[in-house]
C-alpha cells in the first residue's frame, strides 16, 4: 500500500502468498513487488531466528503462526513448527 500510495505509477499489488514461492526476479512491476515483499519478509525472519540462536547460545524450537504460516514455515527453517491457530489457542487457554 505504501508503494502505491506514495508513488504515481506503482500499482497496488496483492502480496498474499501462495504455497509456491515467487521467482526472485519479477518479470513485471507487480511480480517484482510481490517477489520483493516475499523474499524480504522471509530473509528478515530467518535473520531474526539466527540472531536469537546466537544470543541464546543454542537453537530453540521455532513456531510459525498466522495467515501465511503454512507457506512460510518450511522456507524459514526445515524444523519450524507450523501452528496456524496459535494466537486463538492462546486466547482460549488464557480464559480471555
């Protein structure tokens, strides 16, 4: 949205991820925006997970949740656990 709102010529692009990762090089403006959003998000999560491991001193179990969890979990870390409803389970367990 920021790209489309802040520029005259860039379109608003739906960046919902499918189960297939987009190509790294987009062959159109829309494909390039979608690819950039996907790979930057994936890279940021991988980097944070690696930094947590460095600071803690050992690798811990990684849980992935949210709307794109199924598509992203194994790309983030082959050992990551995908729990799409984790937030809802937390609300139920807390009695809120």
